[in-house]
C-alpha cells in the first residue's frame, strides 16, 4: 500500500503509512537511536485496520510481523547504537505461551541485537486495576483468595544495542544538567554545578540526576506529562490510548542520543517521541498507520518550542472511589483472559 500522507521538513519526516512501507526505503546504518511502543498483538485493539499488528489473526502471526520490523530496525541502526522498546508485562493468558516482553527480547536477539538492560517504570497497581478492570487486581478477590490474584503488570523499557564500534560517543562533558522527573532538584546543587566544567567526580548535580536515571526502577516519572491524545480516539473503535510519558522519552534521548542525531519511531502514535526528539535538537522520523493518530501528531508537532497543554492523566488517573469492583464482571475485559 502506498503512503497515505506525509509531512517532511528540515527537522523531521513523518508518514501516515505502514512502517514496513517506509523503513525499507531508508538507507542502511542511518539511524542513531530508535524508541517506540509497539502494538500489543491480540491484546489491545488500536484500530480496525487489518494491517494493524494488534489485529493479527493469532498472537504468533503478530510476532512474525513484528520480527520483520525489528529486522529492518537492525539494518537501519548504526553500529554501537541502541533501540529502546516500551512494553507491558502482560499477564499469562490463553493467547500467549510467553510474556510479550520476553518475545520482544527474542525478536531483537534473532535480528542481531545484543541485550543491554531493562528499566521498570513504576505504576500504581490500584489505578491500573480501576482503568483496565483486571479482575486479578480486585481487592475483593484478594480478600477471598489472595493465591488467585496478581501484581500489577509492570511497564518496561527494553534496551538493545547493535554490535560494533560507536563512531560518535554519546558524551556528557559537563555531566547531566537537566532532569525529567517529579522530584525537585536540590537548589544548592543546581546553583553550584549546572554546566560544571571541572572534575566530573565532584559534579554532585550530575551525580544526583544519574542516580535516578541509573536506577533499575524509575519511581519519579510524571505520569500525567503526556501529549494531547483524546481527540485521536475514533468512537468505540479505540480500546487503548496511552502515549508514552514524555519524561521517559526525554531520559532515553539524553542517555542514548546526541543533539543532531536521527531518531526513529516506527509506531509514532500521536507523536510523543517525535515531539520530544525535536525539543532536544534531534532529527526525527516517524511512521503511523492510523490516520487519526497521524493528524493528532501533526497538530502536536506544531507546539514544538512552545508551552503545550498536556493531557491530564492517562493510564494512572485518579478514579472515582465509588467505582464498584463487582461491576467489573459486566465489563468486557480487554487486558487479559485468565486461564
């Protein structure tokens, strides 16, 4: 299928198209960093388009389609550079023999990547339960038989690196100077060590930021710092809209890319990764199959360099305390099918 629409500038290139229509046209080893959240095959419905990976007939078919995409990302990635994949630790179900994160790892290893690390993004399990109606997280079931309940599904960032020598190290000669997170930076450290040019062993501000970025669990992500997305929903077709938090994207771009680098996101959604890449002086390439998402992404990118209205909430909104857990039995459960 041909590209439906595109918007090309000297700072970014975005396409309303299946990513497999665009990625093969890009030159090999031309991408410095890739960051994205893939569709969860057969678990959340994003559209009614049969080319949408979430609409594959079987979970295995979805993984096969995903392998083609990962193979292309490997071809495009420069030696010594990385790709970061956001995913959810989805519970065991009749649909899957393995968890989606483990299948993501297998796909990248099969393509030639080396595993680098896993970052866990903290989520409030009660608010997850209220949003997703996961029966295995209901407090009433805990009281009945806690052996039958589960913990909240974690959000992971799976990071992979391509072998070879990195020709352009991601260096921080004055340490880390900006922090994306909910904790207020110590004012005395900011005043003394911002853009510190001395011995970096003494740069206590950079050390303060690094301890949070290097943590295996990111507890301080501002979960409401999201790009506007509600206008992209199309009636009841959309079952799952939750853009990746900008704090997460900003941290990944800081750690794994340089200003001026080319950043790829093959599942662009409403443009969060492209937006943050532009905010940080990177060139961004994004593809998105769903027209309403693409239109919202174009609109969101008009706000680069401006104060934008963030979408309040998302996956972790405060919920109505009067919400009755027993009513969840009447709801269609899109998140899991318990064995």
